[in-house]
C-alpha cells in the first residue's frame, strides 16, 4: 500500500495563510473572498471511463484474471498518471492564470473525475469574471453540510440468512470496498483490525487509494482491512475556522461519528462491547469481511464546524478515482439547495457521475422529521435511508418507598440487592460556602458545593435541565460529583423547561437513572417532598424520609419493532425551494438507526458521555445509512454485474412491511411523546419498507434505471437544459422523461389530473418464473395493471403498464401497492404507490 507524508498539507496550510495575509493588504475592491465551485464545459473523465471501469471489474471478477484496473486508461498511459490528474490540474491552473491574470486567488482543489472543474478562493467580482469565460459552465458558492452494532445484525436476520448465503460471516462482503465520507476513523480500534486467524485478507486489485501519514495518523495506521484514508479540509482552512488541535489535519477521527458509521457497515465480527465497565455483548458490522480490504475513509466533516461542499466533492472525486464500490454518506446539506431544482447542486451532480461509473451511493435522509418534505437527500440516483428503532430496548427504573416504580433510562448498575437508600436532593445538601441562589447548583456539576456528610451513603437527586441538552452540563460530571461525595447512586429528574427531548440510554459507572418524563418527574418529586420531616418553627429539614432503589439496566426485546423514529426525515421529495413535490419516492427505505452500539474513536468528543470509551450508542439516520451500505456490499458480492440501480431495486422490492408482531410498521409523528402519536407508516415515512437483508440477496426481479434515464429526467425539468449542460456536459435532446417515468421500483404521482398511464420494466435475474399480479389502489384512485399474469425467462424483460384514474378531488396523499407473486419459488416483489393531489373533474366548468 502506497503512503505519503504530511508535508503536502503543511505546504497547503502555509500557502493558505500567505493568501489570507496578502488578500487583506491588497486593493481588491474591498470585497470579501469566498470559495466557489467552478465546473467547466468539457465533460469529466468518469463519463468516458465509467462504463469501462464496470466492464473491466466484471470481467476480472468472473474470469479470474488480473484484468485491467477499473481506472486504467485504455491507452498505455500508466494508471498513476491518471490518478495524479496532473494534466487536468495543469489545465485548470492555466485557465485561472489566463482569466485572473495578475490577480490574487487560490485554487483549493482540482476535481478530475466526477466533475471537470475546481474550487477556488476568489472575490465575488472574480467569480463573476470566471462565470463569463467561454470555457466555464457553472460557478456555485460553496455551502455547508452536517452529519445527520451489537444486536442489529441478528435483527436483520444476517447470521442465519444473508451471511449464511455468502458462506458465513467470514466471507460476508469479501471483495467489496466501501468508501465513507465522514469525520474520519480511529485506526487503532479492534473493529478495523486485520489480525485474524481466519482466511488471510486478500489484496484488492481494483482499489488504488493511499493512506495519508501524519503525526495524528502515523505509518501503519492502515492495514489490510482499512485500506485507504485521506482528509479534505482546504475549503474550511480558507475560512480560518479549522482548529488543527481539535479537528486534526489527518484522517484521524476527533469527533467519533465516522468511526461509528464505518464499524456499523463493515466492522469486524464479534468485537466485545464494554462501556463504563458493563458488558453489552459483541458488535459486528453488516458486511464484516466487506472487502477485507473493506474500508476506505475520506474525512471531510469535522467536530467544530461540520463541513463544506467543496471538501465533500473533493472526497467523492477521490473515492471514485480510488475505485470504491459503494459510497456511504451520513451527511446532509444544512439548507435545501437553491435553483430550479434540488438535484442541481455540486454534491448530487458529483454523485451522479459516481453512479455512472458503477458506484452505489447511500445517503442518510436527515434528522429533521417528522414534518412532511423534510427529507434532505433528493436525487433518484441516490439511495436514501430513514431511521427505525430495532427490537432491543434498554430499560431502567427507580422504585420508591411507596412501591411506585418509575421508568427511566441509564446504562447503569442497580443498587445492591435492590436495597432501599435515603433520597437527598442536591439543593438540600449544600455546604455553608455554597451559593444558595446559584440556579445551576441542582445539576450537581461541582462537588465542592455540597456537604459530603449529608450525601454519603444516600441517593443524590439532581436536575436534568436544558443545559444538559446544550452540553453546558453533563451527566458524566454529575456522576463524578456523586462519586466524590460517596453517594450510593444518582437520580436525575427532568426540568420542566426540557420539553419533548428524547434521551438515549447513558452510560453510568455507579447506580443511576434519568427520569425522562416530566409527569413522572413530578410524581418522583412529590413523593420526595412529602417525605421530608421539617422543624415546625425553623422549617429546616430534620429528616430525609424518602427512600428508593435503582433497578439497573435491563435489555428487553420487543415485538413492535421496527418503528420509524420521530426524527427520521420524511417525504414527499421536494423538487425546489418552493417545496413543489417531485414524482420520486423518498426515503427509499428504512433501517436500524436508533440506539445503535458501534465503535467509538478514542479521540471522539461528539457525545461527551462516551468520551474515553471504545463504543458508543448513537441514534439518527446517520446510523441507518451505513446499515444499508453494508447490506449493499453483500448484494454486490453476490451479483457483481448489478448496476447501482439494481442494488437499490433489490433492497426496495424485498423490504419488509410488517413488524415482528406481523402488524403494519408504525411511524412516530410527534417530537413530544412520540409513542403516543404513532400511526401506520406510509411510503413517505418508510419508502419501500424496512431493509430485509436475506430477501434482498434473492430479489428475482429488478428495476434498472440508467445514467441516460437520469439525464433525460433532468432535461425534462423546465428551464434545465443549460444547467444540465453546465454540470454534466450533456446536451438535452428532444427526448425527455418526467420523474414518474424513471424506471424506479416505486410509483409516485404528485398530481394526478384525471388519469395517467405509467410503465415499468422488470428484468429477471434468476430462473424462469411465472408471476401473478395483484394490487391495492390508493384511496380516491382506481388502478389497473396489465398484464395480470406473465411468464418471464431468465435474463428477459417484462413491461408492466399501470393505469391510474382519479375518482375524487383531493389534496391529501393516499397510498397503495402492487405485488408480483412468483408461483414456483414464492417470491414477492412489492412496488409502493403514492398519489398526492387527485383531480377527477374540473370544478370550474368547461
């Protein structure tokens, strides 16, 4: 594996600093500089070599020969020359020198594969000058982005299902490289070790990435499991917000998020999870041998500021050049992209080129649910994943002296043998020097405020205020206070100003529990206050009469899972900033994303409660996306000839619609008290359903959609021709399609004006089979599918024609489903139907 030292970054940072100094001193019209992403009219190299990469990868996989690398140029030019991109970079430099002759500027990146263009630090006047150059097609201001398991392999049925089909966990995902664009990785974590007594890790033949070597990421950090690691921060550095001591100018993960997501998808099998001295079983990734050269890391997100599109596009570009098979993005934009359509932004267009090159792209839906149109992943070539709860829940409780049991959260031990201990509130245990009027003293953040003799051997009561939510106070510090005072345990009650905040189970090294419900907190405090014995004259407390025991952590398994979490972003897919709906189903699917155990960086600070731990429990669509990336690796291994759309189709058409009780999956629809506001999930909540790993490896039928289909769709957007040309170099012809006619494994109609006919083409990737067709129509719509039964031979295609007719006027979405039922092998292929506005007749006459 090739390496490089950190000198290059030092030089870049030095140059950036010099530019900033010079820019402030020069007469540059007084304008503020910013980073702009510039695309050129000449198409990117991926458009020439993407198909070659896929064909060569497929040929090498099947004939056993070394073949050409997927990035080899068809001429005799060495591959390293292509990967260095020296010619393209020089061309960009020459263009900038000519257009901005004699002016100060700084080229931040040259994009050489998925976009033909560059990122440059210039003034608005210089950006305007660039936009008027005949070679330049598009100039976009850089924008910000943000980050959006021990048991989930079993919940998804992997050990007995998908892993068994792939030859067991030791072969699951072998030969596939997943590229993670995130906050980096902790290379020392055992989840990424290549030290195994099993079959030796193979050497990847189609991957050409390197491993950066810096002081924070020393030589030897990469291995035969973690095969590539780079970082991208030039756009952030130009803004002067990069903190090298906190963010690390290396692939090292100072946040924790990137380590967590990488291990969910491809962490090693059976790694013991120990947090705060408690054992929580063993952790495994979805594709534990996913590539065995499985992981390539492209750090473009940082703890202190998030990230920027220019850095993310550079990471996507490098991942495509290196030869990854799958890109996992647990990040979303901070705002809906402006312009004529959400799809026309540098990140989505770079990912379109990656898809053309055969790379499957997975992205988190975002954590802005449960409101409609909150999804932050827009394009049909991107596979968007929402978050669901799995079937393991951790419970804790406090039992009061009056035999009332109050539920709570906290990964903590219980009090010894369930013994009762006296309850003492922090505000009643102050020492003589404590500031009685300190409104934060109840949060137990400073042990010097309290009388140790009052607290010792008792259960300390602390408040959980909005300051904990903001990170100004921490449970970890309150536990330190309790230990210093020799408390027997801690109970946190919820402050009334913390409304609707949902708590993950929190690790505690001593008996402890957090009461997350405001109503339960009132019950607890009412019992405590009523048990106090006070002097009638002085009103001082003479006896703490309340007692309680802390139950301790328990893992329970429920049958009402999965359920869609309130924070998981929802459809419909917004086409533009005016929130017009587009005929594309988002999210595509849901996967486990709530309370997920996974690896944690020893430098990780994203969750203060897990600082210093090797594992952390996190929640969000960020956790759901890598579950699907790992499953996609298994599908890619089983079907190496599958295009990205076929992988997405296999996941979608086989997704589960029912929970473990056999009832419809439910979706939380409120931030406050979400379990009291659950309703049956719709396609705009869950896409096609909950990921079914085993069924996805045997889809039978798949829906293919091509790069050309996506271009035809983009060209069909009103006024898009120049934008399509600007981003892709493709000229729009007379033949275009609307979104509803992309060959997706779903049908979404945002406005049904009386009637419409939609066609879908399916391909048989298995043996000959006969299918029966059944369907349920959305409310207010009649549906007719033809044919109602068909025979389809292996590798053959079949066209389905679906006729929709509105039977009423309505602006409320309704849903249905088409099912294709195999008569021989018992497969079921599901196609969700969604119709929003229905117009059955013209209400104005005529």
